[in-house]
């Protein structure tokens, strides 16, 4: 993509598109699925925040579960996109592996990342199924519905995945939403047919209905976080300040969100130690 990615003409088009959108009532919202460093992506926002309203920042999706790496990324984002620019926080989408699988199905870690996502300055984007911990589903390339997977179906998938660093079949992160433990996980009421993509074998244990009944579930963790965010203006519009203190453990991320008289302290413990 050397000659067709992040060109000056592309940045100019983002500004033109915003001008068109601003003519509509009610207001329209633009989010860009663009690629590059956060410094490069900022150009799509426009010099005066007059381009795309915001862009997906995919670096969070590829950052290892390491507080130091997250702090470094958060610092870069805050520097590149200060107010009034609005960052985004994305852990997954239809093209990349589900983050619960990257965490090896560790729901404790998933709750920490959910807390960070919903308390940082910016807009969280939650890919369907993340809120209940839906994992990747194994697919063979030869039975893949993904055209890329079919194209390379002749190649041994494990070796190819290790070579390029990701899976060639995106079917694994696109399986039906798991609503309950019924046939097809409640995705379709027609039990006589099979969905376009197979349902994960985890649907009997991981589904919306079951997690709604469990106060300690990942789903209810998301609900509580969303409620706290909605009730506190500092978490919606407040500025962010990372806390650096020699007494803080190395496995913690600490920051404040402030708006007028309200100030909220967030401490994220990346271990199981209390």
C-alpha cells in the first residue's frame, strides 16, 4: 500500500466528507477505519478537528497485556490527540482475533481491560460478543467462508499463521452471537437450518442469558462500568492525567479523570495481588 495508503489526497477527502456531513440535520457522525501510527491517523481528524470525528485506534488490539506498554500507548495517544480531538479504544473487530482468546480466556484480565476501556478519555468501541467473552472458533481453511481463507486453503494453516503472525480465516471472529444455550445459541429461531458460520462450542457456558444471571460475569461487569460512566460526567468529558509515583507498584496503571469539581481516581491492578 505504499502508493495508495494515507496519501495527502486521502486526508483532504476526509475534510470534504466532513463538510458534506455537516450539512445534514440531525448531525451525522464519522468514524474512520484507517491504519498507521496514531500520529499519522491524526491527519484524518483534520488540522482544526474538521475531518473525521474520530478514527479506530487498533494499536490497543495488538498490545500485549502489559501495564508498561499500555501506559506508553496511552501517553502517545494523549500527546497526539489532546482535547478537542477524541481518541477511541478498540480491542477487536470483524478482521482480527477476539481479545479474550488472545488473553487465553482469562476473564479476570478481560475485566481489567474493560475497566480501562470504559474509563479512559475517549470513545470505547465494543465488538459484539466481547461483553460476554466470546472466543475465537476454529475453522479449517478449506471449509472457510472467508474468501482469503479459501484462496490459501492449500497451505497448512498453523505454519502460515506463525509465518505471517495472524490467521487467514476471519470466520473465527465472526461467528453467531451467543444469546442462550438453545439450538444455534438463540441466534436463529429456525432450528432446522445451520447458520452461515458454525456456532462456537462454548455457547452452553458462554451466553447472554446465563451471564445476566451471574452477578460476577463479564457481561455484568460491562453493565456496571457503563452505568458508572453514564452517571459521572468526568468519565465522559473529563481530562485524563496519568499518575506517576514511586510508591505505585510496577504492575499498576493509575490515572485521574477530572471535570470541573469532579475528580475520579482509577487504579488498575494487572495482577491477582491485592
